[in-house]
């Protein structure tokens, strides 16, 4: 059974980020109308990729109901599909030839067997879209690209999505405005949508924007490290910063930095697209909670105490 039309439409509108991974996502959905469709017969792009009013202007002028739906002009039986005609005068001459061509196109069109509009997904073998199948395609694409071209970003103290985010940020593969501009996407401006104090590059958005910097200063202060030093996004996400005497200490600090960058980017999106307020104290609290949740669950036999985590987390930099 094919996926209903409306859901893929919403998914396709969010396909820019997915297409940055080299996946031809938005063009992979193919609409198939049914004989009960409420889509406009003359004005929608359902047959041969063109509007029928443009392809058959003479017939359109003779149509009694220019707003007729597909269900008003098509009847489908077990053996064929036929045009339901309602002209303002008898058809003759070149209009008759156009009518014959329209009849042929309708007879050859593969209408949805369910009668209602459906949408198939050409990327999947069974043409059915699922979140799981898309996730597997994205993961395979990322793994292949990382293996062929770039270093792998790994830290088993955070979920896989955080590892992928860290890798994409290091490779400038996030849809910051300057990156979208490089890909030929027409934008009104590439200035930072949060602070308007510079061009919105990945580096600016995650570090040097005043909003992001406020959050980073709070994270560094929470760990007793003073204000954030002048580090690049690559240096931050590779765990540069405080000195740790243990491998676990280095890994736990890197995990905190990755979570901080990930949630800062998510908060940026919520501010830009949903109009939510940017609140640095709330952002810090979210980083503390999510980092503790992810790291404590993945620390195996190492106990992460909540009160120590909040009040004196830099103790973990020296723990084995």
C-alpha cells in the first residue's frame, strides 16, 4: 500500500538538509492520482507534468466548468479510464484532434488502484516511505562518505545522531546561510538571523554568534574553566580545551562539547523557524540534563553522580 499524499508533501518540504547528504530526496516522491481525486483536472500538474489548460487551450475554452476536479472528468473501470465530457458546444476540427489526444492520455494513465491520491517513494524497493528506511539510507550515505573522504567522529558516550552532527559541523555540512548560498539557494540575506552581527557561517552560528557565545561561556563556567577561549569549531568538537589526565576525562569533555553544540544548533532552528525565545540559562540547563542522561547511561561501570555533575563536573576530567 502506498503512502498517503499529504505526509510525503510535508516531508519533502524539509528535504533541503537531506539533499545536502547527496540524496535526491524531494524528487523521489511520485504522485499517483485516483479517480476520486479532488485535484483540479485542468490546473494541477497530474498528467504528463503539465497543466491541461496549457496543453489543450482550445478544449479549456470549451469546458463548461473550468474548476472541475479529476473525479468530475474521469471515470475508471476495471478495464479502462475514460474522459467525462461536458463542452459548451460540439467539438470539431483541431479541437476534436485535441480531444482524441486527451482521451488517449487518460486511457494510458495509471490511476491509483485505491481510487484516492497516493504517493510512491522511488528510493525504496517497495516504493513505501518509512522513517526507518530513510534513516538507514542517511546512515549508509554518511558512513560511505566518511569512510571515503574524512576522519570518523566517534564518541560512545553520546547517541549516534550527535556523532553525525559533530562530523557534519566539522565538515561545514550544516545548512547555515552561507553554506546554502554556496549551493546556489537564493536568500534575501546571509547575515546571522539571531544577532545580525555577522555572516551566518557554521563557525559563526555555533560559536561566535552572541547567543551561542553566551551559552558556551556558561558551559565553560559550569566546568570551572572561566570564559571560553578563542577556539575554532573543529578544535572544540575534537575535544580541545581543558587538560585531562585520563582517556575517559577527555572523552567526557568532548561529549559535553558535542551536546552543547548540538543543542545550540537545535535552539537556533527553533528560534528561526518557530520564533521561540533564546534563553541561555535554560539552554545551559538543557545541556546539563541531556548530557548527564546520555553520558551516565553509556558510562558502563563508571558512576556519574548528579550532584557532582552539576556542582563540580571537572572532577570527572581526572577520574579513570
